[in-house]
C-alpha cells in the first residue's frame, strides 16, 4: 500500500488479492465454512473466489438471472450443514 498526496491509502489489485487470501485462510483455519458467489466474474476473480471458498464446491458462479439459483443452492447447503452438526 502507498499513500496518495491527500493521505488516502492506495491499494493495488495485488495487495487486495493478498489481503483477501489472508482473511480467507484465517477464517477457514478457525473452522468457519466459507461460501462464495461470483456474480459475472472471470479470470483472476474466479480463481480468488474459488480459493477463498472452503472448497471448490463452495464456490457458486452466477450470471444474470442465475444469481437467485446460486443463493438457493448456498441456502440448501447451509441447511444440510445445520442438520449434520
């Protein structure tokens, strides 16, 4: 991170990716299940969202009208987790 002349922090995409990875790793290490939803993302964003999720099966890509279906799938998965824990 660097400081802009107006004293605001400037964060580039590499720093953002590192921060996201660090947070995701810490949360997963504490035993929390992470579901991610990538709405109309591609490339590095897809990789970052997949890597942040607890497993690749916890990443739900979506576009357009498919967003509701992705959230429904996540909801179903959470309900199953509650029943087994």
